[in-house]
């Protein structure tokens, strides 16, 4: 396995000049689109995303639902790992551990998730992420991701599991 230095990460994922980060659409990623996630940055083993909090993101105590926070942590770590490959290989989450440090914010606020890939092998990537609400650290996570070739995964799942 190879330890990543900042220079290794920069050399392996030089963004194309003028390339704009594609936002999640209903066709590209219906779940993230519906959630309202905004992609901010994805390059050189790092990524960041944001979410403007709405009532629909709250739990019964009217603070951000833990599932929303875990989704953001998972997505931003996957983006960080994918950014190390020019072809933006797909990844799947193998393992994820999350620590919730304080309440995640209320409707009307904005939270930001920041992820970083800190180690990779030819088939796996190890990442960490944090969620911030202003200057407050809300949650931290570490995750392991497996690189995959781009497949028609939706079509393959229908073959394996049938369709609804």
C-alpha cells in the first residue's frame, strides 16, 4: 500500500483547466439532488459539499437528522477518493465509522462537509471527513472505499435482484 503525500495527490489528480464540478441532478444522482446537496470542490484527494438545511432535513427534535449527516460524510469521502483518478473511477463504501460531536444545526442553517483521502492502494482508498456548521465541528468520520470500474450498476442490480 502507498502512503499519500500532498505532492503525490496533486500529481495524480490535476483537474482539467476550466472544468466545472457537475452538480447532482435528478438523472445523475436522484437521492443527492432531492436532498439538496451542493458540490463545492473535488480535486487532489480532497472534496467539499454543502447543504442548506430545511425542515425536511430535521429529526423529531428539530435538529439535523443523523442520516443526513452520515450521507454527507459518505459522499464527500467518496468524492475525495474518486478525485485521485483522472477517470473518476467509481467507489463503493466498504466501511464507515462516524462520531457525532454536537447537534447538527437547525432549519435555515448551512452545513459543510470536507473530505480527504489520506491513503490508497490500487483497489482501495482510505478517507476522513468532517462536517462543520459555521465554526462548530459537528461530526467526524473515517471510511474505506473500493475502487470500481464504471459499470451499468443499476442494470446489473435489476438482473440480480429483479425490479420493483
